[in-house]
C-alpha cells in the first residue's frame, strides 16, 4: 500500500498539504516571528515586508504569527471533534448492527432514529444553542461539531458492520460459540476500519470549515486567541483598503481543507480492494 501511495497523485498532494498544516501548528508551539496578540497601532495595516512577512492587521498584529497559531485551533478542533464523533458513532453503529444481527430490530431502529434526530441539528445550530447557555468559546465549538459527527460515523459503521455480519466467516464464528462482543471485536471492527479512516479524514476537513464559520460569527475561538475564521471576520470591513487581510486566512483554510479532502480521496482509492487490484 505504501508503494502504491507514493504513485497516487491525489494522496501525495493531500498528504503534503496536510503535513504543511501540522508543521505550521508544531512550529507555532516553539516559535513565531512576533507575539500573535501583540498590538502595535503604529504599525497597523503594514504591507508585507522584512519585519512583517505577510503584513499586519488593523491593530498592528503580525498576520504570519496569527496564521501559525491559528493552525493549532484548527487541528485541535479537528482531532477532538472527530474523535468524539468517531468513538461515540462507531460504538452506536456497532451496537445497532449487532442487535439487528441478533434479531432485535427494535433496538437498531431506536438507535438509528436517535441518530437521525441528532443529525437534524447542524453544528452551527448546536453551537448557537450551546453558546446561548454556556457562552461562546472553543470548547463549545468542539462539542457542537463532535455531536454533529456522531450520527455520520454511526451510519457508516452500522452499514459496513451489517455487511460483515452477513459473511460466512461470521456465521462460522457464531456457530463456534463466539458471542456478539467477541465477533464485533475480532471480525467486524477490523473489516470496517477502512471506510471509517476515510470518513475521519473528510470529517477533519469539515470540522476545520465549521470552526472557521463559527469563529467568523463570533461563536468559536474568542480573542485574543487567533483564529482563521475570526481573521476573515475582522478583514471584512477592510476588504477594499487591505484585501490581503482576507486573502491569507482564506488561503490557509482553502489549502487545509483541500489537502485533507485529497488525502481522503486517495485513502479511499488505496483501501478499496477492487481499485487496488486494478492498479
């Protein structure tokens, strides 16, 4: 698979862009050209130059430093929110599939209807409700995006698991006396890992977009912590005076989402047995 991955243009391009995102976040933990929250009104709206590589915003803050530190928020939201959706959603999906395979269809229907109910509340609407109760912040964004991801992973896990439960080797395992938990652990989960990994990559990109949208509306990351979405919001009133204020965070969001989507497409091709045989 690694040998084929090196010759897959979509996967290679996506992996490079995703590695750039991770490298920016890691670099910001150790170094940044200027303190990202340092205000210097005398240097406001400075063009790109030797001191401020990408220029400064309306408060004189260094844009390059804000972009670097903003990558931390994007990765944090993606990892935690997708982790919440992955763990909770896969558990629910596996439970629903096991119950249906055991003939308890009502349990499967109950779990899936609950997932549909959760799916009816988009991440943005959930964030608005949570912030109305607990106040805006990065934590509320993570919780809202994570809750939205649960039914997505639950449906994928359930559909893939039901296909595995119908296989002959699972029937043989049941005839040998293995219980539902052992079958799920030894046979079902390893065989549905591929679509879950691909979906996790795509959901990571969606989480970055959702966090940027929530921060743009003032519901996500709060000042003085940098956020790509809030940088876009602050640049909106200065579009004609300093258009680069919107270009840099928009470009960062676009490249991050593009890289993760390309990598997800590449992983889907590489992990599909039929496509692998064709290649």
